[in-house]
């Protein structure tokens, strides 16, 4: 039996499915000279493949239209137009008549086209290279009889586990949940955005598998264990039965935890904690509200942009934000302004940078593109009349950025007044503390904002200089490092000292030991992907403010992350009992 492949648990849950290997790359074509009497057959084969590809594109387009609207779906018209181009077809036919195989002829012509477009001085032409590459892959895959790699067009009910080297957040958004039951990637970590998305979608996922794509073949039966971070190819009946049993036990434990939805998140000594949901897509709002979340601690608006070629309009954004606000009634909903950049990029729209995580992203891009930013701010102010909205600014390093953003917010409000559109003017403004600069100068923000939100994914990345998405660095990505804990402690001290609410919305909040440390450091508001709320609530209800504070102080004084972890584990086991802690650690 092929052995278990170990990776990183990105989103819990056990599923059994069929491997769907995704290699979206132009396949290599070997030269093949054909005999005179094969020419007609090759011409027929070429035309049949093109027609089949066009038919496929029409179906993909229909799906895209359903999900992202007509404007987005139009990119597939461009690809159909390339395949219908008379000159292109003639050129391929000529090469086939000169004794080249259909695949070699098509390959050569598409390479010529790509070179021609790449040399163009017209940027619109250069932007079409992606479309040329897509049709190149589609038609060659058909001509070479390669396995079908299109993940966007899998049939509902395919029960597919997508196995790929890496997945962009934009592709993740386009995946059809009715067809794909799990995700396995060679690259990635728990804090890469693919993992974050999978968690909010409740889609089991294992990342950081290093070389799963070379060990698995499309069609292989797989067990994906998102809880423990493993992938088991071609399991025996005995192994399948063993996992089915575990899956059942996990589901029963989750059901039991879910019954806590109506229970208050109160610590054993009566201290109240607020548990909020991270919402990445507007459709997640209603289920998040039903799961017992006390509001939204982070809506990542950039997910409205990913997988598209253009920014959404003011009206479209207004609808998206209003949907989330309405789902939560009077409960607070924190909507973060665009954090585009890093590993979150729209299709083709932004310059590639040598160092994207240190580059032109988030608030930097928004302040440099005030007109684009104000579209979002107007949409936010308009939507705010439908609930209890708060606006959050990402990746801030200096209070100047907050002042500039506030100035643009005022301009946006003035524009809405001139237009006579209803909006709410006094929306609370908060700042993400996710850079060491922001944490160290937290006091400078006090007079300018109404709340702090600690983004531990980036705070850990920038404090420890460890790329949050790099699978080979996972053991070095240690949120319990004393430097990180001290920055959090400092932020809490400054924020609470000034009467500001301080929440944590990074992944630290969803991991039992780390959540315990955060409670101990004085954090009283935690925001996690909605499926993670029940585990967190169970922890909150089983620990005391004093016990967690003592443990956190000891962890703060530890020399290493490992030492801090041991301290916290022991203290949490004492509060919850070893058995319950073991069970909860297995579900997070
Ligand atoms: C963070 O950095 O912790 C955070 C919540 O934001 P994101 O993961 O979107 O960067
Ligand atoms: Mg961040």
C-alpha cells in the first residue's frame, strides 16, 4: 500500500474522494511526421479538438456567469474568438498538410501567436497572452489525450479531491463546491490564504505536502485527513473503514460542540468573551450568524476582487457589504478595506513585484489610488446604514496612513452628500496591528482610531521574518515566540489603557493553546472562521481569567516558543482536563 503523505492541516475534516490532478501548464509535444494518407485524418482530429474546446469554454463561461457575472465571464469569449480565428485555423491546416501531426502543428502556431503578442507594444495585446496560453493547454490536452485538468468545470457530484502544486486564492474562489470535496497542495501553510479560504468554506484541506503531485495519479482514490494533515493514496478496505469510523466520531464531536451555539462565551469566573466570525465571502455571512458568532471580526473584502479582472463597482460592493451587515442585525461587523497584494492578486491587474509581501499592497495601494479607494469607502458608508458597521485598515505602519484614510473617508462622505445618497457618517475606524511597527507605536494610533485588531498571521511573518506561505518554513512560523507574545501584550496594554477594544483576527485565535495564551494576555474578543467558533467557545467556557493570565505571564517569560507551548499545554490541560483538551486539539 502506498504510504501516507504528511503535510500541514489547513482545514479540518476527513473525506474520501477521487484525485483530480491539476497541472495548468502547456504540455510538451514531441515532433511527429505523418504520412501522406494520414493528413485528412489529422485535419479531422484538429477540427474536432477545437470544436470540443469551444464547447467546453461555453460551459465554463456559463458557470462563471452564474458565479461572477457577465462582465467576468466575457474573458472566455476572447478564448473562443482565438479558436475561431480563420487565420489561425488556416495556418495549422497548412502545417498539417506539410506532414506535421495535428498537435505539433497547433503547438507551433500557438507559440508563434504567443511570441507575436508578447512583442506587441500594445498592452491590451500583451494582456491576451494568458488567454492564448489557456487555449493552448485546452486543445493540446485534447489532442494528446491527457487527463482532464480543468478544475473549474468539474461536474457536480464528482467527489473530487484537487491535488496540485499550489493554488491561488482566485482559483479557490472559482472552484465548484458541489464537485470538489477537498484540497491537497504541495505548497502552502496554515496561514496562506488558500488555507484560510478553505477553512471559511468548511472545505477539508491539507497543504505543504511537498511532492504529493508526483506520487498521485488522477483518478486515484484518496483519503484526505484535513484534521491531521495527511493524504492516503489508494487506501485498503481496512484503512477506509478505520477512517470512516474516525470521521464519524469527529462529526459527532462537532455536532455536540455545535449545540453550544446558543451558549454564552463566558469564562468559569464569569468573565465575558466575544467570539466573532471571519467572513471572506458575503455568502458565508448567514451560516456564520447561525453558528453563534457575536458579529463579524473581519470581512476580507479583497476576496470580492480575486479571480476577476476588474474591481467591483460601488453598487456591487454596497450590495455585498449590506448583505453581511443585514445578516448580523445590530451585532458589530468589521469590514476591512482592500488588502490586495501579497498572495492575493486579481487576474493580471497588478505589477509583479520581487517582494510582494513587502510591496505595494493593502493600505499603500489604496492611498496611492485614491479614486479606486473612494469607490470602496462610498460603498462602505452607504452599506453602513443597514447595521452596525466598523471600518478596519490593513497593514498600517504609521499613523499618517490613518489620517490620510480618514481624509479620504470624509471626501467619500461629502461626495455621497452631494449625490443625495443615504449613508452613515460616523462609522468607527480601526487599525490592524499586523506589523511590528504598528505594535511598537500602538500609542500613536490611540487618538485616531476606535479599535485595534491584531492580525497575527502577518505580525508573526514580519516579526520573525518568516514567509507565512512557505511550506519549508512551517516549523519556524511560531506564534508563541516571545517576541510575538510581547508585541501582543504591549498592544493590549496600550489599547485597553486608552479604553479601546482590542481583538485578534489572525489564525492564532483558532488554535486552542494560542487562544488560551491570548485570553491570558487580556484579549476579550477573538475572531475566527465560523466553523472554528464551537471549539473556541468550549475552551472559553472551560477556563478562568486568572488561570489563563498566570499561564500567559509564564509563557511571556519563556525563552523559546517550545517552552511557551509546554507551559500553556500543561496549564490548559489542568483547566480543561487532559481528555477534553486532547479531543479539542484534534478538532481545531
Ligand atoms: C492577519 O494578517 O493576521 C490577518 C488577519 O489578515 P490576512 O490573513 O488577511 O493577512
Ligand atoms: Mg494580514
